[in-house]
C-alpha cells in the first residue's frame, strides 16, 4: 500500500486533509498531523510516529510538507528513516492543495516517477498571478 501523509506547522495539513475529504471522499490512505504552536520537536515526533503507525513494512509513503527544511518535514523524514521507509518515500516540500489532489489521484500508480512528475507539475501550474482590472467590461471572461 502507498499512503499520502501531510505534515505542517499549525493546521495546514489538517485543512488540506479536510478539503481532500470534501472533494474526493474519505480515504484511509490519507494521514495528516501538525506541529502546533508551542509544541516541541519530541512531542511532534511522537505524534508523527503515532500517525504513521498504520504504515507497515513494505508500504510506501508520499510525504507532503509545508516548508522545505521546516521542522515538521525534517522530523517526519527522520521517523521514516528510523522505520526504513525513507528510501522508498516520495517527499515534497511546499505543499499545496493541487499537489495533494494530484498525489492522491496518482497514489496507486505503478511507477513512482509518474507520481513525482504529477505532483511537481501541479505545484508549478498551481502558482500564477491573476491579472485584474478596474473596469467592469468582460469581467467574467478575464477570470
């Protein structure tokens, strides 16, 4: 089995998880946890261990974290390493909802390269500036 695991500071991971449920339905392969304000590294690490306790030997993880180099992502990677899961994991920082949707839709892909490509493509495509104008003309067409 392959799990999608979301980690973040604050409640971003749970928020993304909640939207995934709303858009795509409940899925036991999606897990999430976060580093709350005032929580130490040890407490988060234990929380993450508990969150991924359902992941078994031979399972794989797609890990999305909010910030590259941030504590939630690095501590989570440490736990995956301890469990022997990091070498087969797919790990991305800079999590966004489009990336999470892409990961969930490709979770059962046979080739992990397909998952990596889809997540990266959605991450890049999901960031763009929208041009707005002060005129009311063609307002609906511009969006």
